[in-house]
């Protein structure tokens, strides 16, 4: 991997740290006003991103993912500084918190697809799995350390400090992107049609390609039933057993640590040759971990279960994500990446409400069953993934 990729990775990872601190600060400030405000702020971030993701994908293919990310970095950095000034002058209010969440969520809808495909612009296809795993490892490290650091930051400088920090990190990312020239950059589209037609064209490409279609469907199922495990089921399980908040944090940390272990190994040694087989086995392993979590009666048992789950999810994502990016036509890079983000966002809304409506143990068993179905589907479709790999090479 070339030095330009490491430079972009450093800038991107720094912006993740700023975002982590900002999201913690927003949640902390919102819950201080009331639970309804916290729910509103969360919706203010999620809803614009879900609605505008496809538009972000179209725009990325029109002007190029690097250019779009430059614009997004400049906008969100400026917004953070302006909102920090507003909070410093007027104080924390529900309106300002909602405005911040909507602004960040809106820009995120355009930046997320562009950032997802940028590794392909810096490295050749044979280095793509290691490059993406390295990025995932850096992000997971920030996630692991971000909670305590964010709490310390908010305790010392509050929401204003978190906004200023996030603005500074995006300023650094802007400068890094401005200085770097990806060796495999794509040419922006010359023939432009309506936004709707271009978005539908991206959907046509995804549905028409057997590999892209398979990855999107499996990712949607895994995202719907794996993501709520740590965000929803672990806190509910902890409360049902009378565990403290810090103990629940250790349980969540087990999942992050398991995924981090896999991505570090992939970044160092690369992926296995049979991506579909490995991804399917990873889903089955994650299903075992979720099942173990459902019947855990102590914190060490729960941490062990989430560690197994994290290893399984890490195997799944580190092997399937490069297959998806590598199979995407260069003319549709950000449009297909926006679809990948969308299929992780929309089903999650329905599945979270479904799992929240039933007993936590039953919810975990259901999540494990759905994850196992995803794994068996991948094992059945392994020949399709293998054929894609032979075609790419």
C-alpha cells in the first residue's frame, strides 16, 4: 500500500474520533433535557441520512468521491464551528441540539458513500481487502477508546469543546484530501441525467449483478439482527440481571475486541481465498455467540459470548466488503456504496422495534436464528462468489 493511503487513513481516523466525541456530547446533553429530546435528536440524525443516501451516491459518481468528500469535510467543519459559537452564546437547548444532529446527519448522507469507496482509489484491487481491514481496525480502535475519551472531554469542555474538536478534525481531513492525489481516481461523469434516473440505474446494476445482489441481501439481514444486539439487547440483558452500566460496557467491548482482532489479522495477512465460505462461517460463529449471550448468567460468560460474536462478524465484514467494492463498476462506485449503507439503515429501524417488543432472551434467540440463516445463505451461494473472484483475477 502506498503512502498516500496511509495519509488519508490518518485524516479519516482523526475525523472518526471527532465524530465519536460529538455524538457522545449530543447524547449526554439531550438526555439532560429529557428522554423525548434524546429520541428526537437521534431521529434528527438518522432520518436525513436514510432519505438522502441515494442522492449522495448519485452526486459522488457525478463529481467524484474525493471531490464530494472535500466538500462535505468543509461543510461539516464550518457547521461545527458555527454551532459551537451558537452554543457558547445561547447555551444548550433542544433546538440547537436538533439542528446539530440534522446538519451532521445530512452531510453524513453524502460523505458516507464517498468515504466507503475511497480505499479503492488508493490501492490496486489485490490490496483492497487489507486496505479496508486496516481502515476498519483503526475505526474500531477509536470506537473502543472513544467512550472514555469522550466522557473526559465532555466533562472538561462540554458540548462546545466537542463541536470545536470535531470541526478541527474535519479541517485536518480536508487539508489531507486536498494534498493527496489518489493513483486510481475515477473520472467524473460527463453525461448526466436526472437524479432519479441515475439512482434507479444504480439499483438496476445492483439487482442485475448476482454478487452485488447477494451481498446486499445478506448484509441487510445481518445488519437488521446483529447491530441491535449490542445497542439494544445488551443493555436490556444487563438490566434484567442487575448488572451495572460499566459491566454492560465490558460486554459490548467484547464484541468490539473480537472484531478488532480479526481485522488486524486481515490487515497483516490478507483474507482467505474463499470469501463466501469464510463470510458464511463467520455468520454461523456470530450466531453461536449471540445464542450464548441469550443464556449468559454472568458478566464473564456474556463477555465471552460477545467476543465470539465479534470474531464472527469480523470474518463476515472483512471478507464480504471487499467483494462488494471490487464487484462494483467504477462508474457506479458511490451509488452502490449508498445502497449498501441504505440496506443497513432501513431494516434496522423495523428490527429494532421488533426486538424491543419481545423478551430480551427471545430477542437474542431470534437474532441468532436470523444470523444463522444469513450464514447458510452465504454457504449456499459460495460458488457465485468464487466465480466472481476468478473473473476479477
